[in-house]
C-alpha cells in the first residue's frame, strides 16, 4: 500500500556532510518512514557496465531489503531515455521517493519537474546532474569526482618529480557527458598543468567498460609509440587496456604506468600484481546511506544538500595488504 506522506521538506539545507563509506553489511539506522507503512522507492540504475556498478546495485538492493522498503528497480542499459521512462513510470505508480544515478549530467529538468509536480521527492545517488534548479532534488549522495582526479594527478606528479623528460599520457575517459568523466578529467588536468612535461597526447571515452577500454587502448598504442602513462577513469577500462598493452608486447605497470579509479577487487588484484601502479578509491557501497536519506526525506525531515562519501587511495604495497578484505 502506498501511503503518500507529503514531504514538509525544509529547503535550503546546505551543509555538506562527510560520512564514512557505507559498507555492505551496514545496517540502516532509525525507524522506517510513516510508522509501519512500507516506503516504496523507485530506483533507476545506470546499467551493469562495470564491477563498480554491480556492487552499487547490490548495495542498494540489499539495503532496501534490510530497511523493509518496497524497491522498484530498473536497469537503463546506459541510456538516458530509459532512465526518463523509468522515472515517469515511478511517478505514475505514485512511489514515495525516487532515487537514481543519472547516466549523464544534462537533460533532466523536464522529468524532474514532473516528479516535483507530483510531490515525489528525488534523491541523486552516485552521479550528479547540471540542473540549475537545485530544488528539483532533495540531496546528492556520492563521491567528489574532481577530488578523485586530483588524487590521480598528485600521485603522477610525485612519481615523476625527479624526471625532466616529457611524460606522454593517454587517457581513457568514462561515459561521455557523465559527471565522473567530466570531473575526473578536470581534476587530473588541474594538477598536472603545473608542469609542462606532462602531456596528454590522446584522450577518448572507453564508456567505463573493459571491452571498450581494450579497443581504445589498442588504437592508442597503434598511433602513439611512446606512451609513458595511462590514466583510466575506472578499473574496468584499465583492465581492458592491460590486455591491449600485453598484446602489444609491452609490460603494464612498467613500460606503461597505469592509474585507475574505483578499487574493485579485480583492480586491486592487478595493483597487487604490479600491472597497475595506483588506484583512487570510489566507493559503490551507497545503499545504507541512501535508505537513511530516503526515510528522512519521506518523513519530511531536513537532509544535507550534498552527502560526500569519504574515500582513500591504494599503492601496490597497500593493495597486497587489503586485497583479502575488499568487499566488492
Ligand atoms: C562513479 C561511477 C562510475 C564508476 C564506474 O561513481 O558512476 O560508473 O567509476 C561506473 O566504474 O561504471
């Protein structure tokens, strides 16, 4: 039974709250929304493009189940039109709250206005939108992708601090137009621009998938004989690129140094094996925080405008120590 609780949301919560990464076993805190009525959440997921996404889906589904939510879940296969269709169907079904990870940053205002008109609160998780009207959603829960890009760049500057030679970098970008791709690129460029020896000689999307990462890296290798570094916006593209590098008779991690983002198990394994040199963590375990925020929003409680997950980084030595305890 869907019990509509009109959200008496107090606008203008601006504090950003730094919270520790959720964990898969993280029990949700607080009581359910609206007494014993089930909260019905409509969730539109980007797709199943990477190990990160699979872990994120599991975290959302497990947390919704343990919180006693009725979860309506859809996989958009990385297509914005499928997400818009799913959000519209959730509006039709009069769910209590809508949450989604927008595959790209732009093009959401119309459907978000429809949700607002239907008085259904929306939570952004994982990826952000570029809507100017921030009243269209109640909060954003996820990582600071610019910071992730900066961490990648900072490691590279340190790694080559004693070198005077040019450092030729190729970049495998995430999905074109997505917040992580835009921001990881910007953060990295911001840091390396301090030294002109760092040159991004090729940059192209690998759409966050292993297969595309391999395909684009093969093309990079054919047209650029002197690649020193690969910066891949996620582990999956980096792992695909490793196959291409080895196929070209080069040694990943040595002939070409590799920096990736996420820290999923296969990525941390490659880091421990010396095929990747540095990984910036991006936690997919957003489920426990999402259900807590959803309960508050449905109950009309104030929530921070932005909830940023705390994340770390891993060197090859650290990877060997943490590998057995990685949850995804
Ligand atoms: C980042 C997330 C990205 C991951 C990729 O929060 O949106 O999408 O870095 C995933 O692995 O495909």
